[in-house]
């Protein structure tokens, strides 16, 4: 597509109007631990906080005090603030966004609050955020998305919001072009981005396409295109965007499931199990369960995994340790939950759920 802007390239430049990092002090996605150059040497004496490498666990983005998902073109950068949670930060830590510094309001070992600097955001795409300690040690990268104004280009809904490759998906919204749209798929766990071939929208409000088996790197849309190979669309949790000559839309969740599980939705009346490539969420009539890893079975289809269970009776209770034990046979999963509390244990189940069935659970006990 000849009219696409160069923000598809990996060498992305954003006009944040922030202070350069080399100057004087002023539930997002995360990459692995950033490496410090071999020649970098600490400028300050070691301390207890810097003994732990800085690591970002989560970033909350606020616009005028309200929690938002993404940065928006045309909005002044200085209206955005950040709350960064993690570990190993020091009191003099800096927040660096694509090589530019934000203004740090406060910093502790586990949290940094900061405000962006500058005027209106100019270009769509993504920017990387790091926390840099006073000794120069740098955290892993968190990614912030910059999207078009919703009145110009936005997604309102995706239906269905899960399915394997080949599933027909309908995106509704506004600002789609008659020709030259692409769907950008961002895999949450790895930050790998792929784009589809060109997609049409006859009414500029809907795009209908089949989830592809392969997607290509964004640089293949540049002019001239790069020669990077396309790759398989792996099962997992994605955020999808529409990109065209108007910019990039907001992102919406989409779960690309395995053809036969376990990644995907499992359900029966009053019970839902969502398996992604990074975790498992179980919703029952009076409880919510969480497993902080994907579901993996042995050769016999059995699993035994630790997690938590939270009662949904009256005021929401505290998460309690629990073990999820069960079996997957074809498109049927059977499992029980054993909760251990104060030296005693109790088991609920067995539950049986069917693959490919999405159930929306209402908690009648809450």
C-alpha cells in the first residue's frame, strides 16, 4: 500500500518533546530484561536497592487522572502520567521513553510515578519505556501504544473474539478505508507484531476477514518493503488494531486458540475456563480462579498445577492457594480444585467443560 506512513518501520521516531535522556533530570506489555552495555560502570556506590536488577511488572497510564489503555494522537504528552510497578528501583531512578526522559514525581524500590513532557503527540505506533537506576542499570522494556483519535479511526467490537486460524472475524468501528486496511496483531506475551494482507471495507464501518495462518512483519508495509519473512500466527492472547492511511486504531483483545486446545475457551453452564499462552482464568458461580502459567498436560492428558482461588461471596475475599488437577480428553476437560487453608484442605468439583464454548459467568453470590 503506497500511502502508508513510515511509522510501520522498526526505526520509529515519536515527537514527544521530552527532555533528552542525556540532559539534566526532568493490566501494558513487557519485554525481557534489558542488557547493560559491557563498558557501563556504576557511578555510585552499591546499595541494597540497586543489588536487585530493576524490573517492570506493570505500567498504568492515566490521562487527566483517568486510567486509559493507550496514548492518543493530538493529546499533549504532559497530560499523561504513569504508575510503574516492579522491583529493584532506586530513589534516583529515571523513566526513559524512546531515549527521552519523563519527569519522575516519586520513586521507591517497587513503584515509580512519572509525568510525560511536551506538546501534542504526532505519530501513531509504539514507544518503549525503561526505568534506569542511578548506577545505569536498566530495566526490561514496557511498550506504550500511540493510536489515532477515536473520531478518526477506532474499533468498537470484534466478533467472535476468539477462534483458531481460519475463523471468520468481523471488526466493526469507524474510519476504515474502502481499500488498503491491514489488521495488526500484537502477541501480548512476546510483543511480536504481525500484519495481514490488505483488507477491504465496503461501508468503511466493517471489516470481515479470516484469521490467517501466517502474518508478516510491519516493515513489509513500508515503501520500499523489507524482505523479512512472514511467520505462523501462533495460538495465544493478542491485541488487534486496524491500520490504514488514517493511522492506527485502538487495540481490542482477540484470543487465537489452538485447533483442538488447550489454548482457547472452555465452558459449560455457569463455568468458564480461558486458557492463554501465559495463564489460565477460571470463573464459576461463586469463585474466580487463576493459574499464573499456561495449561500443559503430560502424555496421558493429565495436569496438576498450582494457582489461587478467590471466593465471590459477599465482599470479594482474598485469593487463596489452590491446586488444579484434571484431565483433557479430546475436546473435554474434567478438573477439580483443592484449596489449602490453615492446615486443612477442601475440594470442589469435578467440573466438566467443553472446548470452543465461551460462557459469560454471573456471580450470584457476590
